[in-house]
C-alpha cells in the first residue's frame, strides 16, 4: 500500500494499546508498529487521543479526534 495512513488511537484503548499490542506511551513510539505493517506507505502517522478508550466516536473527546483527522487531511500533500 503506497497511500498515506493515519492511525487514530485512544491512549487508553484496552484493545489496541494493550501490553501485547501497540505501545501507546507516545505517538512516536506508537508509529513504529504501523510502519512495519505498511512499509511502503507514503506516510504513516499516529494520533493518540488522550483520555480516550476504544470507541473514539462515543467519547467526550470525539471533537479532538475529528479535529486531528481534519488537520491531517488539510496538511496532507497531494
């Protein structure tokens, strides 16, 4: 896959940020795993939403999630 990829994870996600999954301590650390899964991606970015679990749309922090996605799309090189 050679398209840009954005992973948005809740920093308290018990599924993706579990001990045997993605290390969600910082975005830089969390970005390493998707980079190995998608080595040919044009861009691999990770946004960790603080105070958020697995269901991003259902959290009070959903507006932060939407802003992060919108900003990523806005600055994405075409």
